[in-house]
C-alpha cells in the first residue's frame, strides 16, 4: 500500500477518548493471545449523529469483538490491512477485542517481539497497532492495567508500566502478574519485558520523603556493568528535583538494558528500555566518554518522565516538543555534572558534525515539519539537537530563572 502524505494543517482530534485500557497477554513466542478491554467515550457532538470508530491495526489476527459484553455482528464492522472500523457504536461503552500476534516472527521489531528468548516491546511511534486494535495517536491518553501470563520458570522477570499490584499462580501452572499505571499515557509509552534476566537494585528517597524502588535488569553476567547506570539514575532524579522541582511519581522505576533492543533507548513510563551500549559501563575498561555517554542517556530517558510522559506532544509533527526539550534538559544536567564549558564544546561539536550537514543537504527539514510520509524518518539531529538549541534560545532570552518558572508552569498546565 502506498503511503499517503500527512499534513499538520489536517490535524483533527479523535472522535473518541479511551479512558481506561485493560490488557491481558497470554505469552507464547509463536502465538501470543492479547485481550483488550477499552472504555471509550465519544468526544464529538453526539446529538448531531453517531460517528464510526476507526482503530489502527496491522498484521493482527482478529478473534472476537464485543461491545458491553455482547458479540458484534460481522455486518457492524469492517476489517482491512490497516484498520478496524466499527459502525456507529454507543457514545459510552466497553469494547473487548481478542487478537493473536506472533512475536517470534515479528522481524519489524515494532510492537511485541521476541529476541534471544526475551519478549520486548517498542511502540514509538506507531508500534502499538501491531499489538491490538487501538487509536494509535499520541493525543489519546489512557490509564493502563496490564496482566502478563507466562511460565515463570522460563520467564522469571515479567515487567510492565506502573506498579505491580497482583501476582497469582493459575490452575494451568502459569503465573499471572498484574501492573497498574495510574497516570494517563499515550500507547507509544506502553511497554512489556518478559524474560530471564539478571538485575541489581537500589532505592531513592524523593524530596518529599517517598521511597522509590529502583531496578536495572540486564542479561546474566552483565550485572557488574550496571552499577554506574543506577548511580546515574539517582543523580538525574535529584537534579530534576533541585533544578525543576519535579519528583518521580511512581513507587518503582525500572530500567532494562539488553543487547537485542533495536533502538538506543526508550522512555516508556516507569520502565525505560535500553540497548546495552547506552546503559552499561565496564568499570575496568570503560573510558571517560563511555561513562559520560551512559550518564547522559540514562538522564535523558528519565527526564522524559515529565517532558514526554506526563506532558506529551499532541501529534508527531510536534516531536521536538518532547525530544528537543529533553535534550536541552539532559545537556544542562551533563554540564552541571561534568563542567559547563566542556559540555557546551561537546554539544556544539555534535551539532557541527551531525546537524549542520543535515541542514545543508537534501534531507534538510524544519524542527517542526509541515508534512511527512513516514514519521520514523524524523528522528533526526534537527528534531533533537537543533530543537534543543531553539529551546536554549528561549532560555537566553528569558533568563534562566524565568525560563525554569515557565517550564514549571508548562508542566502544571498540561499534566
């Protein structure tokens, strides 16, 4: 199918909001059964007539659809390769969908996939539609409850977003672990990691006195390389409190670092996922640059908890609103940790090496594009690093103190 050009000027808010999402995964490497229960509420002028619900979905095997517990007649919906359309549903209802996905065969590494025996998910920007039918847009914010069902003897680590609230052994011998994230988030921040991993743990006490449990999960044998990452996380948490007055909001913060993760790092709410190269540092062989790199990337993904997770972009045209701002924040953190002059020199070196050639070549684009065909092509030095420089211009114009106050107001207004 030929992809269509998407334009910023054509943005339209979704016709429906998804208040809550209840997901159950019966995990199997070949065939995973996903059951979703969505509480949907119409967000249009209902008295003027009903609107159809169009959900995104790719490479899914649809098994069943129910509305408020009743099966949906085949004539009441339409299914194609890209979407599921339900004709004129109620204005307030619960939608139950059961699908089957194939993590082992998922070579696109979007949605839920298996690599080296570990289930991982990658949903930014449009991977969640490969897990279940959904309004796969960043402006759809929902509260998630996730239940993972697996053989715990084979998969002792079963992680998702939020806090764990229940664990039970089922009659078939499998274990079900349920996670609850009380903070609404877009589906691109949803995450699942299930596998056999080692880990190290610590705690952090927030400025208000709350105790947060910290975990860093790695492939077995890599535990000694994880200590620096956990220490970097604690420094980032304290810096965000001291500079921006922003505390972490859950009882648990987990990081998973595995060599098979296809992205550099991902800020999934309460469960950051990293490629090992971005989170692990061998205390014997790592260089100063290695330590600085890990510290900066760990901080960047943690800072997304506010600039990206609690407050996210309305649409992907505004990707730099979360990435440019967070790059600015991680650069400021690194300068406070390692020296402001050297930090600025390094940042400008990266701009001149990577972003300047991009601006001077055929792939030049604005920080906020007016159109795109494939959003994955916009994860660029322009969006990240030039975007951070645009943010820095505001800081220079307003002054640091006023700029920080403006950021705090921004988070308060849009949380």
